[in-house]
C-alpha cells in the first residue's frame, strides 16, 4: 500500500465509529478519538522474523511486535518527520511509566518558541509528550539515542510524520505494548521509501 493509499484509508477510517473509553485507565485513554480499525491486531508475516522484536515500518505507519510462527501484533503509529526520522537497529535500554520529558538541545534550537519553555523538563503525566509509557532506544556504540517509542494523548497524530524522530502510539496501546516488551529487546526502525518488509 502506498502512502497515498494509506492516507485515503486513514481518512475513510476516521468516519468509522470510535471505541468509547469508560474509565481513566491509560489502557482506555484516547480510544474515544481513535477509529475502531486502528485497534491492535494479530497479523501473519510474509517471512519468519525472530519473535520478541519491534519493527517500525514508517511509510505504512505500523509497528509490529513479532510472535512465533510467522505472526505479529500490529499497531498504528505516528513517526518522525522526514529529515528527523532515523532508521537503524536499536535495543530497549530503559522502560519508564509516565516518564518526565525534556526536549533535546537540537529541538530547542530548531523551535525555540515551542520547546524553550520546557528546557528544564516537564513532569510525567497523561498530557506529557511521552504519554503513559516510553521505551528508550539505545545502540551499543552510542548509548541512549534520545529516540523513543512512546505514548501520546493526541490520537489525530497517528498515521502521520509528526515527531522529532520518535514513534508514538496512543496511550492505551503503548501500555499494551510496554507490558509485552522486555528490556534489551531488538528494535528495527526500517528506512522510509521502501516496500513494506514485514507483511
């Protein structure tokens, strides 16, 4: 599916009935604004990939948590803007619930009017930019890369190139993923502008 086809599908899905949240539990947060078709789903893979890995396919706005027997759980995500997206192999070097957030110096330099006010950080909470949970991506030679897979309280950003490089899921879905992913799990952020390498 091309990016144009995906966006057309997304537009159509936005008209679909939404799943309604009944509690303040982060597992349910934001679902009131998320089309039902964007729920996590078990899917079949074209090729066998080792279970217990995260694969982000940016042009499809999908994240896969791989399972045995050619299967995976598929989530929908927002990804980094083109010039800020970084592909590569990483591992989960830290996991945090309701993490605090501080913009990087590069973010403040690019958009001082927006990020400068947060240079001393923002405490964790449901409206924090990292949302309810965050997986911190590391590389052996760099340590913390400042890339994250995290939550968001802005469901309208799912399916778009919106971030400073991170992949975002609505809070309900990052909680689900977070509970599945152990420390040191392999993470692959696939390059943009390539056919879907997963399904």
